[in-house]
């Protein structure tokens, strides 16, 4: 295993540990009682934070930030398709190019889970975008 992957694995483990320790501070105050956002936060911590960071800032220059990312806060269709079907190839976020691979979560997470995690990332870390529903995820191809 290369030093790069060992470093990435260590960073991911630390980020996940930090997220677990500070779980109560991650839900935006305005959404603290929203079940979908809380469920989305838990799903994010278990499935997404290792690459995108507990703070949504991305990790190790390999994985793009979700905070301040126009694909996350723009059309729900784009972020739904990315989470559901995955994404490979280069993409530019906030002027920086990333070329990692986003795994497809379709078949691993339910449509409700996908809607919840997207709702969480669209309303966290300064992002201000509408919630995503299970029906929207279901309708996405």
C-alpha cells in the first residue's frame, strides 16, 4: 500500500472520529428538530465524511468540498444523480479541479436515505438550499 493511501486512510479515520465526538454540533440549529436532517447527518457521518470531511471541506486535496459547492446547492437533479449514480472524471469546484471517483449509492442506500443525506449537505456548512424528497430521488434516473 502506498504512503499516499495510508495517509488518506489515516486522515479519513481521524475525520470520522472527530465527527463522532462532535456529532451534536453538526446539525444546523434551524434544523435540529428536522428528522430528515438528523438522519442525513448520521448517514453523512457513516458514508460520506471519510472523503468529504466532517466539515464538508473535502479531504487531502483529493475529494471536493461540499460546503460552498454550487453542484450541491444548485439544481437538486444534479446532486441527486451524483449521489445515486456516482461520478467519475474531472470536476472543478471553487476553481480547483478534482479527479477522484464518487461511488454510486443506489442499491446501498434507500431513496429515503439518499434524500436525507442530500437534504443535510444542502443545509449544512453555510449551504442554503431546499430539502430533497424521496419522490425526487425516486424520479431521478
